[in-house]
């Protein structure tokens, strides 16, 4: 494939950079095709973090959301226990494939539900000519479409990572967890009563190093799992960082959220 940047962005690049740009074109097209029913003629996904609704002249925040299904290891182990002998191998393989496909289909459907909720909310505001959303999260226009303050990065199965404007991070994470519960309970996917998931939401400044923000969301997801595991419940945990992060999550919280007795 070829990559042809706009004239104003032409520059010398390495082969590695070119390969990444070509891959990004394919990724953008995949997202557009997969979510076309939800995006319609109104909306598109942003390709730049600044297009997630950055307010010019003001501090803007990015939410990195990482969610993961509860008890997947136990479910897989339980499936394996049902096929204890070598002659059961074929049935075991087919059962695992069906389980994997069901989880993947349910997870994708949950993500589509989340996008649908967001686009419906934004479209309602636009159709009613209410400018509040534009004042809080300015939506950029590109190719006659409003860019959503949201973009999936990794999805498939029970594992998902997406980024969005910091102001809607908690709401979209909760919407996804609710949709995941509902979709996995759908008999169509044959997942035996549904699943739960937990999510971590790291809210950082727009241009904070992404690798650190993702690492924070992973740590938060693990903390959420500690809350959700006893009752196999969905749970989320979050941290909003107005400055840099230093140290492990428990150290950050001890330093920022506690004081000595009598202080």
C-alpha cells in the first residue's frame, strides 16, 4: 500500500515510520467499517489526541480506559476439566473456539453499544441546537463529520482499551461495563449466564506520556478487580492526575489522599 500525506505535512520519514502510517490507514478504515451503523453520516473517529475535544487556551484532559473480564482463567480451566482424555481433544477445541468467538462477539457488541450511546447523546444535543456540549467538549469537523471525543485502541474478546476526553471517561467506562454484562448474558453467545468485567480509568493531561497513562489504567483495573472479585461484580477504579505521576499507585494515593492524624 502507499501512503500519501497532505502537502502541508510532507516530510522525510524512515521506513519504520512509513510502515506505521500505512498501518494506521488500514486501522482507520477498519474502525470506520465496523462502526459505520453507529457513526452514520454525522460522526467519525479522531486520529489525533488533540481532536478528542481540546479546549484552546485551557487545560484539557485525556482518559485512558482499560477493561478486562472477570474470572477468564477460571472459565477456561473449567472448560478444560470437561474434556479430561485425549479422545476429547476435538470436542475441547471446538468448545474453546465457540467460547472464544462468543466472548469476542459480545465484547465487540458492548463496544458498539457504548459508541451508540455517545453518538445518540451528541446527536440529540446538535439537533436541539444546544451549545453546552460544544462549550465543554468542542467537537471538530472533518470531512463534514463531527469527530467523537472517543477512540477504541485495542478490542477483542474480554479485553479493551479506549481513549476519550477526560470529562466523559467515567461515564463511558461505566456504559461499557453495563453493556458487557448485558451482551454476555445474551443466550446467542452461549456464555452460560453472562460475565462481568472491571475497568481502570487514568485521567491525565492531553500530552502526558501515553505509556505511563496506560500503565496507570492497568494498575487501576487490577485495583478494581480486588473490589469486584469477592462478589463477581463489575467494578471500576480511577485516578485523576493534574500533574506528573511518581511511584506506584498505592504510594501515590498514600501521598495525595491521606494526612497524619491531627493534621
